[in-house]
C-alpha cells in the first residue's frame, strides 16, 4: 500500500483518471454534469464515443481524448459562467482542470484562478484522505 504524504501549498494536483477506473466511477457521466446545454444535447444520445486526436498547442504532442472532454475544454469552458462563483469548491476545482486541460496546479494557483476561498482552504478540501472527483496530488514515478 502506498504511503500517504501530506500535500502542501506547493503540491500540484490534477484529475487522476486512474482513480475513476479504480473506483468503478463513470467519468463520462460526471463530465455530462459539467457540459453546457448545447453540448449535452449533442452528447446525450451517444452511448459510446471514439477518442479524437487533440494536438497540444504548446508541445505539439498528439493525444487521444474523449470528444466530450474536448468539447467541454474547448467550448463549454469558454462561457464566463463555467467557473461560476456559486459552484461548490470541489466542483469549481474540477471545472478548472477541465478548462485548463488537466494541467497540474498548486492550491495557490487554483486560488489565483478561481478567486474562491483561500489556498489553505483549497488544500484542506482536496489534500486530505478523502478524494473528491478524482482530484489528487500529481505523483512522480520513482525510478529504481
């Protein structure tokens, strides 16, 4: 069993897709909750979708991504209400990672972008033993 290391304000977090699989949770169904009405209408009828290629504009790397994720990232997240100040903190953090293509962020960086709570409150919320929406610290593989 992995040893728990207490995260700090400098710890970077992201959405851990492995957590969703391990817990048997349906990420796609959860993503639908964050899609705009227009994208919900398009994707609700789909029971299965094939990944689409997405090119990271900064690195040029090509990734196979879920079309719903891509739509939320490129379309829904552009709406100013996507990161509404009335969202629960965990939902706001999850949406922040959808909007930034799951680029790891520290609690300080999250606070700067969300203007919600303070960095310590964000850390206490997402950095404890309970994992919300798959938001976990980024783990760096240990080389032997």
